[in-house]
C-alpha cells in the first residue's frame, strides 16, 4: 500500500490535469505530497528505532563483582 499510494495520487493529479479539473489535480498533488511526507517520517522513525535497538544490543553488560570487592 505505501508504494502504490503515491502512484495512484500521481495518476489522479495527471488525470485531473488532462481533464481540466483543477480540483482533482490539486487533491492529487496534495495527497501525493502527504504520502511523500509520511514516507519520510516512517523512514526517519525506522532509522532511529534501528539505531536505538543496535546500541542497546551492543552496550556492554554491567560487570558483576563478588560480594565485598570494591567497597
């Protein structure tokens, strides 16, 4: 769906242009811009989540010391 939506909106915009319907072309452009914005937001969120997950996995575990050591 996320891949198909911008193509559908582009078709609506071009179809509106060819039909001379300013309203259809405008809505197609608006929906296309919204789809691109949501794609960028999802990409940024995915990258941030991957970075956080990777740093949590690579963090060194706390060293356990025997009782009484280091006091």
